[in-house]
C-alpha cells in the first residue's frame, strides 16, 4: 500500500524534529551531560517515533477503508500495528 504523502506532512515534520532530538542526545552523550537530561531527551525521541508510526498506520487504515486497497488485509495491518507495541 502506498501512502499519500500530502496526508503525511505532519508525520514528516515530526520525524524531522525527532531526528534533531536524536542528534541532541548524541551530542549530550559526547559532552558528558547529566544522565537525567539525556534520558529525558531520549524518551522524547522515542515518543515522537511511536507517534509517527501510529499516525502512519492510522493513515494506512483510513486509506484501506476508503479506497478498498486490496494490497493489505486486516492481518497485515494488525501486524504493523503490533510491531510498534
């Protein structure tokens, strides 16, 4: 199933933000910053990635329902969803 990229603009923006956060985590580790600050930033990156993944799956589900996309069935979508759990 191919996703409509125009519907995913917020997801792309979220991933770019997460990429910046991850770079900040690497920099913090290299600088020897406080463990609590590093873990806080890492948790933010993880949450952003999870949300992006769920948004992608939600978009896919919506497209399957509205466009009757036969390339993905219920089991395939369930596997994708569970891969983020």
